[in-house]
């Protein structure tokens, strides 16, 4: 975990290789990435589930075990909202992953019921604090990257709400802050300056380049499930082209 934590203090943001299986993990390692993170949406889709904890936790554990066996890179796992609302059960899940060699997790402050909704900030901060305390009692060391879904869900006054939550989560034991869908430079800089937590952003079409993000204070960049989706879009095009043209040439073009 210590090495993984240090990777969030570099002058250049840590570009996480977001992976979904052993093959994608090997691709990221061969490409020179410093660390890996799983995409819950990609793994769920790979196994035929919708995102939002529809995939049973034991199946996630199976996939994490296979990914961890395929690489020596530090691995962080997306556990969504923890697969429970009980701090003891969430800590159990995290400990199970730590025993596989996982050094970090992503933990979301929103839940999917009928639709995805943002959790109450104080209630989530209390849950986070309780989980952290249980892990400390068990001597489980793990980097907790809290995903704050204010921008993803388009809440009112998203910047101010994010800053408020960042400060709450920092006080409750978070090690990092992940804000997907934040893209505007002034928002990014304001959030980065408002917390000591290393700021993690996610790939979006209008996200600034890496050099600019570094100047704004970003410490970690994730690609989410976009590589996974693009790969399968390409496969779909190949399959259609082979069927339409009566030839396997599309596989080699």
C-alpha cells in the first residue's frame, strides 16, 4: 500500500490502467502503466450483469483473483457502495480483497436502487469512519479512494457540494477523492485546493490534457469503462462487416 500511496504524490498524475480481466491487466502492464484499477461496470458487463452491484460479490472476487494473478502491478478494486450498508460487512469485503493482494479500493457515496442517488453526506462520512476504524482494528491497510458522485449526478451547486463532502471524507479517513465527470478547469482547481486528498478525475471528451490537469492539482486519472466499451464497439463493427461482406477480411484490416 505504501508504494501505491506514494504514486499519488508524483508531479505527473498517476494514470491508472482500468482493467476488467487478466488479459487487459497484462496489456496495461506491457504498456508501462504504474498501477491498475478495476472497472465495476466493465467487469459486470463482461459477466452479463448491469452495473450497480447487480454482480454478486463472490463473482467480483473471482475476477479480482484472476487479475491479481496476472500482474505484479499494484491493484485497486472498485467495490461500488461496498455491497452492503453495514460497516462490518463492508470491512469484511475489503479484508477479503486485501488478502488477495489488493492495495486500494474505490468506495462510492451514491447507491443504485431504482435509480442512482447520492447518499446523505454525513451518513456516508459516518459509514466511512466506521469502516476505517474496523479495518484499523483488524490491521488491514488499504488505500480508500472515495468516489464523490456530485458531478456525475449533476447535483445543484456541484462544486460547493463536492468541496463540503471532500472535507467530510478527509476527516473520516479517506485517502483519496475521485470526482467522475468533473471537467472544467476552474472546478477541478477549486476542489484540488480545498482538500489535502489527492484528486482523481475520469476520462471525458472535454477533460483537459494531462499537463493541464497536473497544473490544476490532479494526482490521479482514471479511464473508467471507456476502453472496454470501445473494444466491444469495434468487435460489433467487425462482426457486422464479416456478415455483410461474406468475408473474414475485417478481422485483419
